C-alpha cells in the first residue's frame, strides 16, 4: 500500500510537467513552403521568384519534386494575392536522406538556401497540416495570436512588438505577422480651400476620377437577346500615371477651366492590402508553429509575457486561436466525458455487486492505471493530447474489468463458506492467470501501434503508450492492492480465525 501511494503521489507530481497539445503533428512525407512577397508584387515577379526557388530546392538530393502555386485558383478556395507563393516539396523516404536526419533539420537547410533571395518571408509546414490549421482559425499555422483593436496603425505597432516577443519564446517556429501595410495605393485628396474659391464641389472631383479610372457606362451593344454595356475610361497607361491624372480638366460653375492637379493632391502611398475582422472587430494575426515544446506550456508563457511586457491600451485585447483553441475545447469536453464515464462504470458495478464498498474497491484500479499511463507519456517524451485522453478512457475500462474478475472470484469463495483470509488468498491465486491474460492480450494488440512509423502513427502512438503503460501498473498493483483492501471494503464480516 505504501509503494502504491508513493507511486501515485509521484505520478501526480509529474502531471504538471507533462505538457499538453491538441493532436501530435503528423509526418506527411512532404513539405509546404509559404513564401510571402511584398504586397505590391505583380504576377510576373512571383513567377520569376517561384522558378528560381524551385531550382534551388531541386538541387537537394532529398527532393523529388517542387511545384508552386501562386495566387488563388479559379474556384476561389484559397483567396490569396499574387504576392503569395506556396511550394509543395516532395521528399524521398527518410532512410535515403543525406543532408539531414529529420524534417526540422531539413527545413533549416532549405531556409538557409532560400534566404539568399532578399525580401522573402518563409514559413514551413506540411500540406495537410496547413489545411487543417487554416480550417481551424483561418491562419496557416498551428498557433494564431490575434490582436484586436480599432486603430490599424496601433495594431501594426503592437503586432510587431508581439511578433518580436514571440520569436524570443522557446519553442516557436516560423513566427510571422500578417501583412497589414505595404500596398501601393493611388490617393486623391481634394484641396477644399481652392475648390471653395472656384465653387467646385468635391463630388465633381470624385466623379471625374471614378469615370476616368473605373469607367462609366456610355451605352449598350445588343446582339439578339444579349445586351453588353459599353464602358469608357482612360487608357491603361494613363490610369497608372499620376502626372497624366493631374492633367484632367474640370469646369467650374463660373466657366473657369481647372486642371485636377491644381485643386487636388495626387500621390501614391502605402496602405493596408486588406482589413480583416473577427466578430466585427479589426484584428491582426501573428502566426507561429510549435517545435520541441508542448502547445499548452508555450501559450501559457507567451500569454504571461505579453501581459507583462506589452502595454496594450484600452480597447485592445489578445486572443489565442488555432490548434490551441481546439485543444481548450477538447479539454473542456473531456472534463465532462471522463467523470461521466467513471460515474457510469461505478453505477454498473453497483448493479452487479449490490455493494458500494466493493464498487469503490474496484474503482481503485483507476488511480492505479493512471500511474503507468502518465509515467509512460512522461518518460517517452510525449504530451497529453486528445488521443492520449481517449487512451485513458479505454484503459479505465480494461483496468476495471480486471478488478471485477478478482472481486467476483473472492465473493464466490466467501459464499461457499470459506473464511475471508482463505477466500482472498484462493481467489487472488486462482485469478492470477485470467488477470494477466486480459491485460497482456490488450497490451500485445497495441504494440504494433506503439512501434509503427508510417503516416498517421504519431496520432496512434499516445493512445497505445497510455494503454500499455497503464495496464502494466494497474495489473501488477491490482494483484496485491485489491486482496489487501477487500476485507475493509467488503460487506462480509472479517473472520478472526
């Protein structure tokens, strides 16, 4: 009993150091590289950069193909500008690699090779992981740090501060703030004092610019039942020339002719390429992937440092999204599902044995199973995730089954007229093999999942680790703890002889 209590206390002490995550990252065998150019980059620039990057990647012996996608497809499933390039890199089996030993090391080598091109922002991920992350939070990364606030300039300033802070936190990889400025915009600001002198309304300037750049309807072409609008506007080379726009002529109500450049400032300035909102609030996102650390611990540290080091004015707030949000949602549901499952198991035990004491005795297998499950996760370097939590639920069922077998055998001996001591000894001895067989069969069935290395094995491994480790501890301790405690939890009186 002392050994069991010490082991359980030690396991509880390990629990805060275990770390948490939503789902382990899959090894898909391919790499997705997201390259972000300046917002004002054109399609020809993106095509030229993509071709050069593909050639550099194909020089590595591990790469089988490199295929780029620029902008968005015809269906609009990925609403990306032409300044965004995504390169899908196919890889040989890992046992054929010569430049690196794992994917993270290979990504660092790729980053060093591609960083020779200035002005590129590189983000490494995997195709399926990128899609999942985008569906979860609209951001192609595992963690999304969303900063909400009304002023775009202040959002950009505080966002850059959070981005710099996130780069210093251990475990972050590919930290990037979404582009909130840098788009070249043609801005026309009327000089209201001069307009008032000539008596020209501001709407007249806006109509002139709208008709000249956007176009105005001048009639229709009719072909049978089909009708097509005729749109008139300035020629393309003049629409992009601010000097040409300044030469457009306005007529004042008094008859005077005025050039547009005399009554308005026509300049090209930098502006936001897109203003994004969540819940009707403006926001900027700093995205990051997680490497070599659990998601829960990283978010906790990052949240504390943002609170302590970033001075956010009133009306500005930080919300963590991505996989962390799904992790929180899953943990909240598990906090309901696990106690409910244990309660249902206890209820079924009571209906079977008609004894609260013996039902509680069998339920002691749950903490005994926790010892091995948590210790197995800790010593194998894995985190508590959704697959691991599901493994604990399955583990509790098998562990309780072993207790049912043991207690039922002892009860049969007591009903046969044997003393408590003899009934416990004979019942425990007779059920040694059935208990071992039940646990070993379940454990042996999960060993292939534990040592598998194919695609998807990362998700299966936590479940198998929890069940095998928990069965080892619960089986060994059940053979001793249940017989020892049976007289104290049993409804039968203890025989002094």
